[in-house]
C-alpha cells in the first residue's frame, strides 16, 4: 500500500483493527470459533458478518493471530490442553509480524491503489484474488497454517467474486479464509453456502463506550445511551459521530422538529447551510444520516407503540406527538424509504447540498402537517 494513501480497511482517526488490543462485546462469536477449532475439523472459509463498526475486522485479526501462533495438537499423551481463549500476547513474534504486515503466512486482500498510485480503487479487483491464489500456491516455509483476511468481500467486483468462489470450492490445504461482510445478503449464494458464518451484533452502550475509548475516542457517561442509539451499537459510526459532534447536531434537529408542522425556516436554513460548501461533504452525509435515523425512529415507535431511549432531550415527547399510531408510522416509513436516497443521488450529480437538505426538511414538515 502506498504510504501516501489511507488504508482502505481503517476508520479515519482510529487505529487499524490489527493494532486493536482487545475485542469488546463479541464473546459469543469468539467462543463459537474456539469451539470449532477445538473440534475435529476446522472449516476453511469463515464469513464474519454484522453491521459496520462492531468489531468484525478486529475479530478477523484476532483469529489470524491465534491460528498462526497456536501450535498443532498431535493428540498424544503429552499434548497440551486445548486453548481456552483466542488471546495471543502482544509480545509474541507472530503478533509483531502481523502488526507490521510482514508475516509470511498471512495474506491481506483489500482494495489496492490504482495504476497511478494516486488513489484507491473503488473495488477489489480480480487481480487481488489472483495474487491471493498465487500466494497459496506456494508452500509454507514451515508447513504450518496459512490465513487470508478479505476486507471486505462486499467490495469485490463480479470477476473477483467468481475467482474467490473457485478458491472456496477447491481450498488449499491448511488454509483459513476470513471474509468480512457488512451486507452478506448481497453476496453470491454459492459463496455463502461454502462458508461458515460468524454473526456479530451491535454493542451495548457500555461496551460501545469502552470500545470507543480504546480506539482513541471518548464519551461522557451521561452520553453513552444517546450515542449507542444514534450509532446503532457501531464503534465506527460512534467514532464518526464524536468526530463530527453528531450528538449536538441531533439535539439541534430535535429542537428544530419540535416546531413541526410549522417549521422554523430560518433555523432550518442555518442547518441546511451547515452541510453545504467546500469541505462539508462529511457534514452533509451526517445530517442526511441523522434525518434518516429520526424518520426510522418515528416509524419504529409508532409501529411498536413503544418509545425508544431518548437520544436527545425532548425526543420522546416529540416522537409520541408525531407518530402516535401504526397509521402514522406507515407514513413516516414511506418517507424514510426515499428521502435520504434522493438527497444522496442529488449530491452525486452536484446539486446544491443546502437545497437538498432544505428539501428534506420541508418534506418532513409537509408530512407532519398532513398527519396533524
């Protein structure tokens, strides 16, 4: 990877998963893999799935360290007892080499630089899969295990996915493929059928706060529940929220929507303009994400007839007023399906970001007026 380019499998501002000291909140997935390892035969292909930012890549690197550092059991009288966890000390030579990307029995498959090496490719190409197959064609120096991490398999183009399928159909001996997927439903069914799945779930507010602190972020105890609600239990999303002051932005949205169905237009315009201008791409995306989230919370609360934990002061009362019944919830769900998507498409063709955000706010206001 070019030193001038960011690593494609790393959240900006956070350590890379291979440097993350501890996997938090995913003990069940760890135990599932350990049980399989201690069994009679370890599956060659593992699909590590779940929402973005919940520790999938951290688990993949932890498994890789464990597999490459744990000696084979010969089953003899003097064999060591089965391992009780996946932990490998940071001082272990394998851990050092993996952190430096110099371990000869490990292959990392991810988006590569383009031909000019001035930016990353948008997909994992078939060339990267061919490099991986060539890597496995070589004999391991010590005859031991070899591991590949694919981060993420969702980014493979069709040719790369088909090449990977052939590798899964005829796997090399003593090779374990760890494939990270944020959207496994979109993968080839034939790929999914040849893998064993490890499903990771969202983190609790406490685990999310601990994981965020470990990644170099911070969250006050009184904000843990709110951040967990907005981030969906995802450390990656929580990191983005804290970097862009997302909690404060959501509070401003709730205060603005308290004026529905008579939207405070000057305040709405100020919010829309905050997502416009040069260098505001991340802010635009965060505002759209938070609007999507607010609509989804309206729809869910009305459908279930149950208010979620508040992510901002006054949100519960606002949701109860705007979505008091399943009928109201259906209207909000219909709006949620297309509003954010329309804004992102408009941004992609260079329409004015402020106008796109203002259009979203006015559409929400009109829906509230019709439902009032």
